[in-house]
C-alpha cells in the first residue's frame, strides 16, 4: 500500500496517522509512523500489507529542519 501526500504550503508539515488493517479477528487499528512533508513537495509512505482505511490527523507546522519520521 502507498500513500502520497502533496503539500502546496510554504512550510513543512507533520501529522499523526492511524491505520485500520484486516486481521483474522476483523479490522484492527493502530498508530503508524509518519514523515514530515516538505514545503511544496510530495511525501510518500509505504506499507507491505493491506490497509482498509488510514486516518490522518493533527496536521501542524514541522519544526525547522525536522526530517525525522516519527
């Protein structure tokens, strides 16, 4: 699975991501890491498994120079 985020903003943003994945016991949710998206750039996130739904919340300005995925 791949998520592509494109920012049209003049500053980097970061966000929280929660994914819902199919399991033998039904759909389960959990927090997943995410990487900042640079000003005017695209961000790519990939996972090696199926995802039913992903919820992105708490978008905020990334601290200057931050490029660490959390």
